[in-house]
C-alpha cells in the first residue's frame, strides 16, 4: 500500500530527461560540445528546442557494444576541447551501463571530469569533461 501511494504521488520516471536537459541548459556555454550516447539521441532531439539546445554542437554516438574499444574513435577526437558534455540516457540494461563505463574510461584517459549531474530516480547521467590538456 505504501509503495502504491508513493508511486501515485511521485511516479518513478527513470527515462525522464527533462531535469537533466534543464541543468544542461543552465550550464551550457557557447563553444561547448555535447556527446550523445546512442540511446540519448532520440530524446535529446525531441526536447532540444524546448531547452534552447537545438543549435548546440553535438556529436552522436554509435553502437559499439560488440567492440567497446571502438568508442575510442568517438571520444579521442574530442581531445583539445575545454568543455565536452557526455549525455547518457535510457540506461536500462547492463549492456548500456557497460558502454557508459567504457566511454567514461576513454574520457578519463584524455581529460578530467569537472562536473556530474544525475537526477535521482532517473537512469540518466550527464558529465562535463575538460579535454583541453
């Protein structure tokens, strides 16, 4: 009964990208790059105009879960950029979490994590990296 009441009052919205995009809108600066993990692309494109991000410089990731080393080819070319956001949404399976972890490992090899945002109750992660070393 308690669970039913809590869910009715505050439904679990693990795929609700709105709070994350609101945070990104407040912290995005001209010249920033947004890397979109493959599962994030449809939701970002759908909501980008609502948050003034439709003209943001984005890089769209591809599916490399069968050979995660290929994520290097998406992350390493971002070296030299001072502000790169990495957006991961719809992380509803271990496969996606493993992808995220591989991408973050490569990001850590070329830069430094500056900020992280995770809205509680969602399966969405946003990271700001400095790849300008």
